[in-house]
C-alpha cells in the first residue's frame, strides 16, 4: 500500500496518473463518508464477481462463521 498526496484542479478533477490507470483501469466507484473518500476499481460484472467470491466460501459455513471470517480478514487487511 502506498500513500500519495494529490490535488484537485479548479473543477474538482484529480489526476491519478498512468501507473494507476494501467493497474486499476479508468472506472472507479467513489465511496464517501464524513471523514474520508475511497476510490475502488469499478467491477464490470458485479454479479459474476459475487458468484466467483461465493465459490470460495466454505460449503457448510454458518452465517455466524462467515461474519467472523469477514471481521478477521478485515482486521488483517487493516494491519
């Protein structure tokens, strides 16, 4: 993970640069909250992506187990 300070122009546009566009594409999803903004690469086929992710889940996992796995992975990703 890298951190970079970028500025917007007078119209509010930001330039991500060629390396970012080459790596993640030209389309992004913008998520805003009270204290931050997040840009995520847009998914061209969200249903297909969910199906692929679903195939990776344990076959007999309970909802409680899946929730705990999500929490554990999120904490790991934040570290």
